[in-house]
C-alpha cells in the first residue's frame, strides 16, 4: 500500500513539473483561469459563465489539468509517434485571445439585457504571472426592469376570438413580472402552440412581435404584443390566417410490400382524425404512438393541401421492422472466484398477431466449476432456464373505457419463466408468472409499472445430506434463516412502481405486498398448517410481507467534463402474518458494484454482524432494511475514457433479532455507528450506448471489526484486507 501511495505521489509530481507554457508562443499567454463575478448579489454570475467564449484548459475532477500536462509532455517533432499520441490524448493549451475576450464582454452584456438589466456593463481585468493569465469578468447589472402595462394587438378576428378564451392565469405576460426576453419568447411559443392545435397549420411564432416602451422616471416597461396578419411570402398581400381541417388519413408503405399490421391498430395509434382541425400536438402524439409499436421501424407523416381549399390530406408512410430475429449471446461468469461460462438463445417476434405484439422466448444455460467445497460429490454448478414474454401495445383489462384501454403509451406484459439450478449443496426449481402493466406521462417525465399478479413457486427437490447435517438438521448449528430459505415456498404478490427522471433528478419508488389475498382465503377456507404453524396452499407455505423502496439521484454539472452525482437508496421489508422471515429473493444485501464498493457483493452487514462461515454467509449477510448513500465525482479523461472518485456509505439491518445474525438488528440508538464507509476510484470505458465500468474500492470504516485497525481502516489501510475490485456494465446509479 505504501508503494502504491508513493507511486501516486511521484505521478502527481511528474505531471506538475511539466511546463504547461511549453507550447505558448512569445508575447502570448496561457489562459490559466477564468472567473465571472457580479457586484450585485441578486445576479447569479456562475449561470452566465457559458457566455465566455474562451475557457481555460479543463481539469480532471475540477482540480488537475492532467490533459494539458499530457500535451506538454510531447515534443515539437510531429513526425514522432509518441509526440502525436501524447498530443492526441492530451489537450492543447488555450492561448488568451483579446478579440474573443471582447466578444465575451459583449455577449455577457447582451445576456444581462435579456435578463432585464437594461443598463448593465462588463469590465475585464487580467492578471499575468509569467506566461499565465487569469481573466476576471466583473458584471455590473444595474437596476432590474419590470413589465408595466400589457396590451394586445390581434389583427386577425378569428384568432382574437380563440385567444379571448385563454384563461388569464395561463398567460405568460403579467404586470409586475421581471422584463426577461426568454419570458417574452416563451409567450410567443405558447400562443403559437395554441393556434397550431386549433387548425392553423401555417402559423409560426414570427407572426408575433413585440414593442416595448419604457415609462419615464421608473423601471417599468410597457409591452404590446402584436399578432400580424398572414402573408404567404414577402410579395403576397395580407390576409386572415387560414384554418385547416383534416380531409383524410392514408397509410402508405415505405417498403416494397403492403403493411402487415391490422388497420384498426394503425387507426388507434393515429391521433389525427378526419373532419377535425389540424393539431400539432396530435401530430406529435401520432409520431410518439407509432414509435412505440415494435413492428414499426420509422414513420414519416406528410400533409398534402388540395388546391383552393383549406383541407389537408394526411399521408402516413410506414416502414416496418423484420418480423422476427434470433440472437445468440455467450458469456463468461465469475462468482466469488469460481469461473464458468453461459450462453443464451433468444427468439423475438415483433408482430405476432399483426397488431405489433412482441413475443419473445429465450433459453439460457450456465456452468461453473465450484472450488473449496468439501464433503460434496458434485463440485459443479449448472443452471438452465427458459423465459417467455408477450408484450401488447395497449392496456388489456376488463371494465376499462375504450379511450383508456387504447392509450398508446401503455403496454401489457405476460411473463412466464422456469429456472433450474443444480448446486453441490442443493437443487432448486423456480417457476414464475407475471401479468404487468406499464405506462408513462412523457410531459411529466413519469413512468409507471403495475404488477397486477406476480406468482413465484420455489421447489427444492433435493438437498445434499452433508448440507442437511451441517446446517439444517444439526441441533448445534441450526440456522432458522437458512432453513426457511431451503423449503418449498409460494409467493403471490402485488406491486406498484413510479419513476421520475428529468435528466437532473431521478426518483424511483416501489411498493409491493404478498400473501394478503391468500391469507384472506385461508381464514375463509381454513387452509392447513404445516409443522412450523404456517398456513399452506397445496401443502406449500405462502409468504406474507410488505416491502417499500425509494431511490434518489441528483446530478450537479459543473461543466461539460465534470459532474457530481449524489445518490441515496432506502428500502424496508417487513414479514408478518404467515411469515417470520423474508424470502431470500426479497431480502436486501449490501456491498458490490452498485452499493458500498469497499466490500464485495453480499459481504457487508447486517449491522455489525461479521460472517464466519464462507459456505452460508451469503444467506446470513442479508437483511430486512437497507440504506445506501453515495457521492461520485465523474470526469472526462480522454478518448472514450471517463474517471470517477467516490465515497460510499451504508449497510443493511434486520427488523427482528435473529440468533444467527448477532448485532444485525436495527436500533435507533446504535444504527448510525454501524454505517460502513468506503472510498475509491473508477475507470469507465464510455461508448455512449453502453459503459464498461471498473471500480476499485477501499474500506474506510468497518462496522464488523475485531480490532481498532480494522474498524478505522482509513487510518490503517491494508490492501489485502480492505480492497475490493468491481466490474460492471452501466453506471452505478
């Protein structure tokens, strides 16, 4: 570990020693830093930094100018491969340009004018040290100006009648508002949108103009909105704006043959209706609806105007995807050091019933050579599974109105799967069937998922005698959690989830309950009880629990190369009624590539519990409650490579005090002392459409310790004890 620290120290010193002004010409200066500040507190100067035309060389993690140092390592002989490579992966020094600085001042002044500061000014100060220059832009906004009186000059009577029906509260211009150009432009867009949705096919926002008159002796500005008459071109006379009615809707194939989709499916996806006024919103909704149909590759909608009419013929050109595909995917697997291989074969039909229904069926096989087990005959792991999925592009349910059932942003899904696992310790079979709905509200950045019925049947046909003796039947080592998870089990659950994502904030919530319906029937029909006192259905105990999950991510973007991601994840599940322990598949675990990355997967918690039997710790190191908190600084490095610095904290706990998990129960007065902390660095290979992630984490605070050095590992790092490496696809949150 000391050698690693020394190497990092030498690397930093080496890069810092590189002359960043090596490629700066004489009588020129390297733009070392740009500062934008304001002499008034009510103006956020940082928000106007984007108007600076010249930025200083970017920094890794907003701290280190490693790309500039890398470029400076190269020689000036461009014929040498090493020099070209260093210059390609590095960043050329930014030379201060007085013209660009002057234009930046003008842009900043214009930006402040657009924000309502009519008498603003910008001053530039430069500080030179050697061949480096610091540019300081000081903004003097002056007093803010506000909208006084608002008048409307509508020169088209028909449009005037439509706009009179506009609710005053919806209007974007009101006396007392700050005079901001973007507010004026947004009102133009809003009125344009209203008219485009009322048949005005040829209307655009350039027909709306403003005049503004300052009110003497005050900071108020009178605004008049002018809506001009229609002119087809500069040589045409002014007329009233034409209002168009849809005459017909035609479906045309862009392929060589006919469209292999039922007509009523196409009509249900078409928001544009003959006999109704043209609507831009209906046009966009039609595009969105067709884009969700799996059978369609792309859609092009054109309007044809018959001569001397105010009618529009709508032609929808459709190009379809290949009806079916087959894919094969090999994999390499590594489970706690046990190497193996897997392969999957998937068939997809995107137009099963000629209604853009997508049907898929996939089979998968996996094999791993398991090492380190003693007393078992078979040392290998085998898994075979088959999964079938039918996705319908609409709601399929009784007692729904036709308009609601045909919502084009909704899908209904039926999933059926069978999974066979053969381990040296046991054989497990899992059958699952789910009926699910998904729908979204794109304008609100919301999506929903409803698992109306989710059935899981876990069947254990064989358990090794060695495993039974050591862990299940032995009086001295009987583990209640372990035993419960190796019994046949039936899970019947209902779940609902909501996702929100606007590109800055992402929120995911999910709630599910299981066993309540069956518990109601058990009281009515007097279901039998097993030896543990649990009610059974077909001699199989059913699980009963409630579970809630909440996940939040916030992105703070400092510049185009550096982003801070803040994340929190909370989950809690409570077994009750027919269950005293959660099913293994529903329990929480901590550690791994998407949790506290100083620990390997399923090796942290619950609480201060410390595993001592590697064969069953994956069962014991699970809980009923989870808390994760993460902060990750992400930066662009070079080419396709991104880097990350992260700090993770969290743990899992049990809600009940289980004898086999001492120290694992959640308690208000001690849980904060059991929060594990880790830190580390990450390297990502970013191909836009997917990301390969390599994270290296170190333990900082370990709640499961046997010595003070192990407890506060950040002060006593031990690479062999505290290091964890993770490989994953995609970002952690």
